[in-house]
């Protein structure tokens, strides 16, 4: 299969992005669709969610849609991939403690089982997509097809994801904390002794929660 035969299905909302143009220059055969899940599909099992670093942070902090998008991608495709374009969000310059961002990345990679790749710019993103598309279609002989429908997290699910973003707290522990305290606010204001009354919350996890919430933000 030559480069010209490598197929990539692109979400029509990505048309304004430089990435499709870069893919075209690399010889990809592009098809634009209105996709409910993912931004780029390169096989029946592999799809990408692309987030420019500012979009990634706003999707998490303000629009609260990041977990829905990642969850839908993981449900729909066997090999989901998140590309963060523009560098590591830990160094994005937002007023967010690096530990909180690291906890978020851990949740995406471990709880959702979605690998995270970083790209420098749209051209780099296109190169990554093309390399994996070639592997899927040329080496693995996988067909290209769309899957999945977008879902919406209810408020309880959003609360679970907020708590599970803290380092070393997975979905089960987050659920236990919420059942015990009743709200995210109550968890974040609890002292260490109160936190350790919750099943699966030990000394280390309690310290991490207190450090994250009470620690001083010192990024300059």
C-alpha cells in the first residue's frame, strides 16, 4: 500500500485546523465526516482525539467535557489515542498546580486506558497520525471505519472524575470518598484523620489530597 492509499477519516470540525492540510501533503486519502467520537480515525480500532494545549486545559477546567470525550473514545475504539498538541500541559503556564495536572494525566492513561502522545505543532501531529495509520493499514491490514456515539456524563459521574484526577485515586476510591463525605467540597476540606476513615484511603493517599489542596502554588 503506497502513501497515497493511506486513508484517514477526519471530523469535519477539524477542517479549520492545519492538521488535515499537513496530512494531505503527506499523501493521505482524506474523508471528512461529522464524527460523534474522535477527531481522526485510521482503522476500525484506532482513533485519535486531538487537543491543542489551550483546548485541552479549557475542556478540563471550564467546559467540563474532557472526560466525556475521552470516555467515549475509549468505549468506541480498541486503540484510542489522545494527542496533546503544543507540549506538556504541566508547563502550560495556567494557574493550576502541576500535581493536579499530573493526576489528570494519570486518570486518562490508567483509568481510561488511553495513551497520551505529545506533539510540537500541527505538522508533528499529522506525522504521528500518518505513522500510526500506515502501521494499522499496511502492516496490520486493518480496514477504516467509524464507531461510537457521544454520551454525556451526569453530575455524579463528573464529581467522580474530578476526585479521581488526584494522584493515586482511581474511580473506586473516588466513589468511596464521595459516598462517605457526600460532596467534592467536603472531601477537599477534610483533615487527614477523616480521610483515612474511608476504605482504601491510606496514609499516602490522604497526604496527597491534603498536599494538593493546601499546598502553595509556586510555579513562576
